C-alpha cells in the first residue's frame, strides 16, 4: 500500500540462487526480478535484458562515474550493478522486487532501502557447491578455486541476513522463498498502520 517490497537473495556463486528464483517465477509470474547490469559475457542461453544487461567494462565504469547504480560490485574480475532508475520505477508502481545479487550488493541495497528483507541461500555442503561449479562447464580451474575461497568468506555473513534457505531441492527452496515473500507482505513497516487503516475503513 505504501510501495513495493524488496526481497534480496544472495548466495555463494554456484548455490543456485538464479535457478531457485527462476522456479519461483514459474510458480508466481506476477513477481518482478531486478535485472542487473554486468560486464561479464553471457553464458549459453542467457538473454540480454532478461537475465542481465550485458555491457562492456568501459561502459559499466562510465555508468559508475555517472552515479547510475544503487549498488555495484566487482566479483571475480567482472562488474555487477543495479540501476537506480529502474528500481525506483518498479517500487513506485507498487511492484515487489526480488534481487539476485552478491553479499556486498545486499548490504548496499539495505543501506538505501532499510526495509529490504535479506535472504541467504546456502548450498547443502561445500563439496556439493564445488560439484555444481564444475558441472557448469563454464569456469576455469582458477575461477573455481577463486569462487570456492570467496564462498568460505561469504558464508560468514549469514548472521547479518533475515532469512536463510538451504538449497537441497530447487522446488522446495522456491516454495520457501515464496513463503518469505508472503511474510514480508504482511510485515508492518514504519508509519504504515495509518495508511492500512485508511485503505480498509
């Protein structure tokens, strides 16, 4: 009633957050997912404007200098960021927005939007995480080692998040994410009670 909700999903690379969010969209096509900008090349099957906005590193740096991002991060040599304008428009249209971003990006979103709910998606184990990364077939050995080391550092951020999901099963994880969304829709925000009562009475 006073703007859309923000649900931020973060996880170590390879935990399956993109897959889980994709499954949620198949269950709830009314949900909106923020499309980030990235300087990395598209993987097989990824579509510009649907999975990411793919731009060059020079273009991304220019957007940073112009202050066009509400958050941005550099991960394993590539840039990722969220457009301020696109998010503000979705919230103004009363749309609930899901984010698929890094841990650092999650903190930046919360700094701009304190009411945002942060969800940490965990792999069942580090062994399973490494298996998933290798099965992608898109990562060099150096990148796999880098992502595993980064995952061990990122896992320490778990206590800063509002919710966690262990991704043993994609459909079950999507259902849990849907339940978190429902809970957030009912959570009272600051100074919201008057607006709610005016709407009902």
